[in-house]
C-alpha cells in the first residue's frame, strides 16, 4: 500500500500521521493478515531500520485498535495480540507454541444464546479455541 494511502487511512481514522505511526501502519496494513505483539512489531521494525521504543509501538498498536484499524486479541495472561484482519472471525491459540491463527466465522456455529434483552444488541462475539499437545 502506498504511503499516501496509509496517511489518508490514518487521517480518516482520526490519527495524526507521525513518522512512526506511518512507518508502523505501513508494516502492518500493507500486506497479508497477521497477528502481532508489541515485541514482534519492534523486532520487525528494527529489521526494517525503523528506530522506535517498545512503549511507542505498544501505544501506537492500542491507538490503531481503538480506531478500528486493528483488532485487539487477549489470550489469558499472555501477550496481547493485534490482528490486522478486522473482519468477523475467530481464533485458534496453540498454547505450546504461543501461535494464534484465524478460524473463519463460517467455520463455527454459535447456538444456545437465550433471548437478548430488547434494549441490547450483540455487537460482537469473541471466540478463542485453545489447543495444547
């Protein structure tokens, strides 16, 4: 994705396009869907010659998630994952390796939800299937 498109996407999301935010958005939003942590993004950024701190990356990832550019995935007490795929889908978490993978929404059926209060509506369903050896 071209840098000017990244800048437009950040501005449209209400995010000031600083050098670091543009660089991180380019790493995260320009390719295939991925699950990242703050530490993995710092590592990727440094490999690409982008100088930044873990705190700056973590703050940027949370800001992107708050604006809907990323999806925040919390698995137990482990690291927080950030998913570049913000479409409705579920996850499989492999406890032994710490790997998180996508499970398409149509691969899982949710049943047994009793009546939702008339004043409320379902805004999302988060499912993480944990697998161990």
